[in-house]
C-alpha cells in the first residue's frame, strides 16, 4: 500500500537514523539551532525522499544496500565522490 509522511527534526542524530538507503553522518559546520524536514514517499517498489536542512553541514553517506539510487538537487551542492558507494556532501544552507 503506498504511503507518505513528513518528519521534522531539531536534532541531527535522530534525523540521520531515519534516512533510508544509506548510513548517514551529519556534521553541522556552524553554530545554531538544527532544523530538518524529511519527506518520504513509498510506492511499494519505488520510494523517494526529500531533504531540507537549515544549517550548513558536511553530509557523509554510504549506501547500505544494493538498490539503485539517484540524487536530484535543486541547488547544486559541493560533492566529493570517493567511490561508487561513498559520497561526501558539503551542503550550504
């Protein structure tokens, strides 16, 4: 059954735990209140996520399964691709 949900966070640790498809570590690069919103849409064999964060950060992730994934950005981040399974994203908000 298809479903969707929108989650809001004020702490990076619970936020990084619910991101699907990757082991994620967030490192805010400035002081301030962390805020993030995660929208998840599941259509059985296809699922999507949308991320929005308020603080600049370094975003390190590693795929935790063999599913294919794509990333589409509305604003281009600075990314460092270390290998096919690891991408470090430097996000400025």
